C-alpha cells in the first residue's frame, strides 16, 4: 500500500513551490503554466511570407451581451510590432503592457525602434525570472510576435512561460498545436514564396483545418505586417470575409 502511495505522489509537494526542482529535475508549476495556455481552448498560428508576416487566432465571444469589439487577442506592441496572445487573457494583457514598456524604454535609451528579435529576447528573459523568483508566478500565456526588420525582412518569434524564445518560419500555439505544426511543416517543405494575400489565406486554411470548422468573419482575428505596409494592423471583418471567400473557392 505504501508503494502505490509513493508512486502516486511523484509531484507531491514539488508542485507547491515554483522554485523547487522535483527529484526528476522538473519544475511542475512551469509545466502547469503551459497547460494554462490551452485553458481557453483556442489555437493561434503565425506564418512568414516572402515579404510579410501574419498572425491568426480564434475569436470566441463567450457572452451574447458582450461588445465583440472589446474581445481581442491581438495587440500592437509598437507601431510596427504586433503580437497574438494565447492563454489566460489577464496574464496576456499584463505581458503586453510590459512589452510596450520595454519597447518605449529601448527607444528612449537607443533612439531607434526595438527590433523584433530583441523584443522577443527581452520578454523571454522576463518570463525566465518568473520561473526562478518566488515572488512571481509564471504567466499562463504564450506570445507570438511579428514585425518587419530593416535588414532581415519579415520576422516571427514565439515566447513561452519557461522563458524560451525562438524565430520561426511558421509556428502554432494552443490546443491543436501538434496538428497545426504537422500541417505547417508540410506546407513549408517546398519553401514557398507567398505574397500577403496568399499567406493570410494559407493561415486561415491551416487554422480552419486543425480546429475542423468553417469560420465566419467574426470568429477569427488576423494581424499583418508587410514590406509595403510595415505598420502592424488588424484586418477588418470585410477583409477577413474576402479572404474566407478566396479560401472557400480554393477548396
């Protein structure tokens, strides 16, 4: 009897404190933060085209009485850097607020806009602190950043609660992350050169496929940056509708 009790209690006590390793060398609280990302049952995807970057996420308005325009997972960090946040929305807003502060601080210090990779690194570094210091808990959200870089063109980065960050050609986060990643790998195998419209439509197609539903224009949010228009902006419902029609015609 004592043995089964022991086996069952592998994480016993070790998930109470953030800063304590379990005997297997795991930080359970940080792992639980990754589970929290899936709590809202939403999947988000980021893609890089030839001269653009696109983020897309599901938009769920839980209550008919809510003003739909006030529900969003897309945020502008600086005029040219945008983010899609997946996970707990309150944690997401807090991380966005910090990102905007860091961007403003950088501009004040160095006199030019913060590059996307630097922004991603800074946010990841801050998340790492939360996994080490007892006064904070990790944030239950993941941030996908897009922006145009003067030297390297379109940029796409993802940061997670553990403080890991990386640049991607395409990436996904949320409930259907495995399915989405497999599909994205297939799409990017031949190293396609997509323009903005095509990139947006591929993003819609992948998301639609992995969550197996046909979207209406008010059920998804799309944020874009491109060479022609480096300002981060969110597509209007009419624009989204146009792309949805194009995707439907392709099928």
